[in-house]
């Protein structure tokens, strides 16, 4: 009497050892895919009937069995414990238990390898939808803050050194652009993976007359994965998705880093409300930007998920290999981490105030308008390299005398270049510096207003 514990055990004389089963079972993790698995099975079984591989009565029995298993899982009546191997086996086994041997007809023309790829694609479709919604939410918060701080002047930095005065709105809108590209990236990745792998029948296709295109249509895919080997053996769709998550996390992390700095006493440019900060267990005066720090820290998890997946896949010959079972953990982790981080970040940003006075006070005491002086001299006909060097000398002298650029007299400035006239004082003012910018995409009021109008229109018309 052959051992019948597993649905595949026909050729085995001995049962799988409990140790090996425990080690290889993935149900603890892939049980989260039960909805996708049942949805896929229902579409498959309807197609089997339409193609006359099973009878309409058999299809109805299988379908209602699957629907009641869905209920059982949802109400916790069906236990999905480690002895079940994986979610696909657990559902099929339960189906046969419930409706008898006819349940065994469900698996015609497909394999678990197909099911894994299908369930993952269905799951990722939902994740793309959700993450894009959260990105739009964050973009809306950024737009709101940019509108409120349209003309708040701040020092712009390169190398973490004061560079030029800019508007805070320009700074915030830079992040909006990044998150919009993330939004596009998720959509772009979906457009490539929204194809049906089911019906690859493990690797070579099947001799049964199945209709894969019909299943694709039923499940909302834009067609089928054409090659049966490719359908079951690649995980590039998942790697691409996790890359998109990683890029989003990298953007969030940079922004988080900036908020951490700006909230420090040294900068004091921003303040996060108490509700989104934490205290120290020992130092009573502390107010820590933990949410921003955690977002920055959690980016490491998602980058790790990406490395995990790339490493799993890099040495695998075609087609399916069991190594690929390890792809679920990084998949779920990157979705839930990115989701949580986007969510908390939007809320934290709503509860962040920027200090207009602090920014402007800093700007009136620095050399951030030096480039404006160099460009002023260019307008007076001096070659840029020369004007750069003249301005450098002005700055060196200002540092020596410990005064900001605007405090030189005209006579003192003319000592550096005869081309300097009374009108120079206009451009040494940080506000005028910003107003004088003329190039497309610059921090000039005109260009920033243009961006705000653009994003208001884009985000208003976007349902999600
Ligand atoms: N649990 C496996 C996974 O997630 C699916 C089973 C693949 N098929 C097999 N014959 N082992 O990848």
C-alpha cells in the first residue's frame, strides 16, 4: 500500500520524514496568498469546463468547494499549519477532503510552479495599487507644504556646505519629482508583469486542450507569458518590483536624514510634533525624531530583500528550482516595509513645521550669494572664470573681516573690480538672488509657481 499522505506520493515507498517536511514547508509564509490561490483556481477550473476537460457539474462542485474553503480560511476554521507543505497543497488537499476524488480534477493542465508565479503576480498587482496610492498621498502632502512655503528662503547645500539661497518649495518639490518617478516605476513594472503564467504545466506546456488566454482575460491580465519555461522559471518581475521599493525607500531615507538634521539643535530648521517623536529613557530634555530614523533604518531591510532575491536567482538553471520558494519572505517584507514607511512618512510630514525665521536668519549671515556676484560680473562683460576668481577674493576678504558679503561698501568692492557698480547690492540680497534666477527649472518664483500649478493639476486629476 503506497503512502498517501502527500498528493504527489504515488512513486514513494516511504513517507517524507517529519524533519524534512518541517524544513521544507513554506505554508507559514505563503498562506498569505490563499485569496490569490483560490481566485486563480476558480478561473482555471471554469476554463477547464469551457474547454470540456471537465463537465460543468464537476466545475460547479469544485468551484463551490473552493469558495467554502475561502470561508474556512477567513474564519480560521481551516488550520494552515506546517504539516501542510504549502498553501497550494493545503487548499487542494482540503478540496479533495470536502468534495471527494472529483477535487483531484482541478490540477489538470497546471502545476504548483505555475500557481506560485500566478499568486505572486496577483499579489504584486494589489501591492502596486496600494503603494501608488500611498505615493500620491505623500506627493499631496509635499505639494501642500510647498504651497505654504512658496517663498520661504533656505540655504541650498552641496557637499553639506552652504551653496546658494533657494526656496523651501523648490527643495520640497524636488522630492515630489522623485516620488512621482517612483509612482511611474511601479506602474511600469506592473505593465511588464501583468501576464498570466498559469498553464505552463510545470515547464513544457500540456497535451490537454486548455485555453490560457481565456484565464488571462478572466483574471485581468494583459495576455499570457508566452514561453512555458519562462513562465515558471523567472522572478524578474519580483526583482523589478523590489527594486522599485528599494528606490522609493532610498528616497524616503534621504528625506528622513534631512529631517533628522533639520530637527537638530544645530540646525533648528524644522520641528516635528510631539505625537511623532519620542523621549529618552534617561535624558529628560530629549525629543528624538525616531520615525524618520526608523524609515532610514528600514531602507536597509528592503535593500536586503533585493540582494536576497538576486542571490537566490543568480545560479539557477531553468526551469523551476525549489530555491525559489525562498522568494516569498523578501516579497512580503518589502511590500509591508515600504507600505508602512510611506504611510508614516506622510503623517509625520503633516506634523512637521519649518521655521521661516531660522532659515532667513542664517541666510543673512553667509556667502550664499557669491555665485550671484560672479554672474553679475559676467553680465558686465567679464569672462566667468575671471569673475569666479574675483568673487573668490571678495569672499576670502569677507571671511577675514568676519562680515557677510552685503556689508562691504561700494568702494571696497570696487577695489576687487572696477566693473562693480551701485546696483551690486541688489543681487547680494538672498531674496533677490532667488528672484534673479532665469533658467527653466530654477528656484525663481516664476519657475516654482509653474511647478506648483503643474503638480496641482496632475494630483487633482489623479484618482489614486
Ligand atoms: N512551495 C513551492 C514554492 O513556493 C511550490 C512548490 C513547487 N513545486 C514543487 N514540485 N516543489 O516555490
